[in-house]
């Protein structure tokens, strides 16, 4: 069996679900536009530049989850899926996922699992490794649980996930990782088949230097 890993934002999705979730909450009047919109853009720009402080960002992104009951958040998320996420799902992305039917398919993303679990299900991918928001009695605390699934943390979270199944990366003759971002270079460097998908400039240059495939889902 092959291990096939998919980044989510700007890879399978034609956009960033983390960024769009904050914008959605601003549009809903849940977050103050004047306070949050500029910070949301700043964090997104830092992510793309490879300078993001993940803990500072998670404090910004997860705190709103703690201010509302889970049932309300779930209702908002259903609307978010309809209005923001499904329009960002391209048939080419669905075809890429389908191409790996029969393989062990995993979405691995820095975006928190509350936002991303329904998106992974939309793609028919049964496994998700994501940043985990802390919860108590079914409600979010606003804190992160464990290691954020970001940069080197993606490698660690994947290794921990495989270990719980009695596996390692070496258990697979072939492993694939599809990503757009320079932030994923630590994990891209660990698989046998790294693939740059509509990559940023840094990842594109690295892929060209190392002979990695570069594809577009646009």
C-alpha cells in the first residue's frame, strides 16, 4: 500500500480555509472587522512568507471558538462549507484524490481540525492529521492541544499517527505528499514522491533544483 498525503489549503482547495473561516466570522458579525480583518491578512502574509509564529496565530484563530457553544459553531460551519469551501473545490482536485483510491490517503494540514474535518470528508478522505484545538466537555477552550501540525510539527504528528498503527514511514515502499507551500519542505523532504502543487516561489525553486514534479490544479 502507498501512503498519500495531501496538504489542504491552496493545494486541494483553491484558497485557504483558515483565512476564509476568519473572514466568514467577520462577515457574520461574530468578529469585529476593524480589529480582525487586518490581523487576519497579516497572519496570512506571514504564513506565505514563511515567517509565521504558529502559537501567536493559534491564539488569534482558536480564541473565537471558545466564545460560542459547539452547536452554534457547527451551524456556522455548515453555512461556511456551503458559501466558502465548496466553491473552492475544483474537479481537478477531486480527480487527484480519486487517482489514489486504494492507497492510504491522509489530509495533513496546519489548519485546525474543527475547520478541516468536514472538508476532508467532502473529499472522501477518511484520515485527517491537523492542529487540534483543546476542548473540555465538548466545548473549545481557545487553546491548542499538543504539537501544532506545522512545519517540523507535521513530520512529528505524522510519525506519531503512524506509530499508533504500528507503522513508520519506512513501512511504505512509496509515499507521496502534495503541497503548495515552503512551510511543508520538512515533510516533502521525507517522502519518496514529493509533488509541488501550484507552488509558492520558494517551493518552486526548491522543486526545480531537486527535480520534483510540479503540477497545477488550476
